[in-house]
C-alpha cells in the first residue's frame, strides 16, 4: 500500500442497517465519497466503502458495509455483522413503520453482533420537514432507553452526516483503546 495506508492505526468495521429505502446507501456515499475517500470495493452480495479519518491523533480507516438490498429479503446474514464494532441503524423520519421496526433491528444486532458494538440510531431525511411522521422526542426516548447514540440527518443536504459518523468512530475508538 501507499505510505499513507501504512500509517493506519485502526480499521473499524461499521455496518449500516435498517429498512429498505430509508437512505442507507445515500448516507454511506455522503460520508465515504469526501476528499479523503481512498477506495471502494464490492463483492457478491455485500459492499463496503472506506474512508480514513483522524481521531485523537490516530488514523482510523472506517470500513463501512452496505447491505446491498439484502434487508428486503430478510437475508442479512451473521457474516455481515461479524467483526463489526459499530452500527448505523437508520430509519426514515417520514416513514413511521421504519421507526417501529428499529426495535427489531436492535434485537437482530443483539443476537448477531458483538456485545460491545456501538450503535448509532439515525433518523434520516430530516430535510423533508412537511412529511415528518416520527417526532424527534420519540427517537430520543427510545435511544435513551436502549443506550444508543442518536442523530437526525439528511443524506440529501449532508446535514449531520459527518457529525454522526465521526461520533460513532470516536465512541468505537473509546471502546477499543
Ligand atoms: P436504502 O435502500 O436504505 O439504501 O435507501 P437509498 O439510499 O437507496 O435511498 C432511498 C431513497 O430515498 C432514494 O430515492 C434516495 O434518493 C432517497 N433519500 C435518501 N436519503 C435521503 C434524504 O436524506 N432526504 C431525502 N429527501 N431523500 C433521501
């Protein structure tokens, strides 16, 4: 690899989960395709992108996995969760059902992922102000009860996307260091 690659201190695997069409792929692109994006890869069935960021003087390579639509068939396998240190659990603030399903996704994580996984709940499409059906307070209450971090984002405008990913990576760093 390049000189830059060789200085990487940690590689953190992060999975992005949640119902279909909530904006998982757009969130991932928004975060990964910034100017520090080093490479992107795809394999059969699963895809991940990477971005390297500096957190507390450590170079951290985030390897962020997308379900590639597998959630549509309830076919997200335990291989997807293996080794994941963080999860972005996404719902759509305009689709109540996608928020109601969040509890099921948390169960899925507790069943298949490592106990110490850091979970960030994301209410995406916050730009669709007039179409909102999930009040912020509902998600705040849920995340406090479940011990999750929480942000509302817009992959469209980019609002809070960087903040949410960096917060997740920072919390993972706190867990592993
Ligand atoms: P996925 O199935 O969860 O990966 O969802 P996608 O990333 O494919 O997004 C589903 C649809 O929602 C697409 O039409 C996106 O353009 C749209 N979308 C994603 N994020 C946002 C957002 O933050 N705001 C708005 N208005 N639309 C979004």
